[in-house]
């Protein structure tokens, strides 16, 4: 779909990948409704964009279904229509094994990553179906196909997003809505801090991993929107593990376990 002149809704627009996607879309002539729990983050995104009324900020907890269901009419009133939804907002879990992970942490991760995405999809899909051309993009994770020890629930939540998105693609094949699932690898964002997770002493002895810049991650996502791609990976790590996981899931799981095991507390 075209970017210029269209209206896109971006979750997680107050920081990281979501902010960079927002800025790149705005720079290409789009209007963006930014959704985030962090009001200060959205204010900073608006300041960086400096595009006047082509950006609107919506402080919403995507796990609050009532608040999410009210968003489409609010955004449509501001911009006249909605052409795309890009679900980027997400959190990680504490770097501990499932045996040591409290249910409160499990529920938080599933509520944000899966139910937050589901809430947004259910709320906005009718508006997308009403457009002559529209896009729905859900950000999953490399962890959906290459499970990381100490991030089992995060990976499970993102695997649920993967399957949901692929099923939506199948359900919407004969419609005007292009559906894309995105698999980022390690991205240089503040997701740990924003998730309320401290790596603690575990990170001191863990090897340093090369991360992809949020700007590059955003570029991949924007290109996927333009081309209506079925799927996209972000970073060499995500691309390499994608290939290995298809060839030998057991090998991929073992490799990741050996590489990332040092992060476990």
C-alpha cells in the first residue's frame, strides 16, 4: 500500500521500534495515530516528528479492551479514516526459568503481547475491511521459532502472535487487507527497562550480542507495509535462525540455549 496520504495506527509509538516506524511513516507523508501507555514517550515522539496535526497521541493500555474498542472512532474522527494497523508494543519476561516464573509475570506477558494484539486486531479490523486497500502488521519475534531459555513465556506469546497473524492472512486472502508478520531478532531498544525487567548480575558475565538498530528495524517494517509482504525478518540473527529452525528445530533450539544460557539468573 502507499504510505503518503494514508492513516496508520502504531502501537508502541512512544519508544523503540514503534517510535522509529512512526517517524519514518510521517517523513514519507503519512498520518499516524500513536498508541502507547507512556504519555511522556508519545510527547517526545511528537516533538521529534514535528508534523503538526498529522500525528495524534493516544495514551492507552492495550490490555484494556474497553479503552481499545473506543480507539477506532476517536482516530477516525481525527483523520477521517484508518488505512493500516501496526502492532509493535510488547514486553519481555524476567530472565528466569518457567519453574521460577510467577503466574503474575506469565499473565502480564501474555496479556500485553497476545491479548493486546488481539484487542487491537478485533477493534480495528472492521475499519480496515472498509478501505479499498489496507494493511495489518503484527510484530512477532525470533523467539517464536528459536526459543530462548529464560524467555519461554515471551516466546510462547510471540508464537501465538505468529499463528494468529498467519491465520488472519488466510482468512483475509480474498479481501483488501494485506497481512504481514514480522520477526525481529535482537534489537537495540529499552524493552527490558520498559518491561520492568532487570538483567541484574546475569548480564555481567553474558557475552555481548550484536543488535540491530531500531531505525533499521523500522525500515524493514515500513518496506513490508509498502510491499504487502507475508513475512519479514529483521537482523542477520533472525534470518539465520529462521533458516536453521526450518531445517532442524532441535539444532536451532540447542544453539540458542548454548548462546543465551548465560543470561539466566
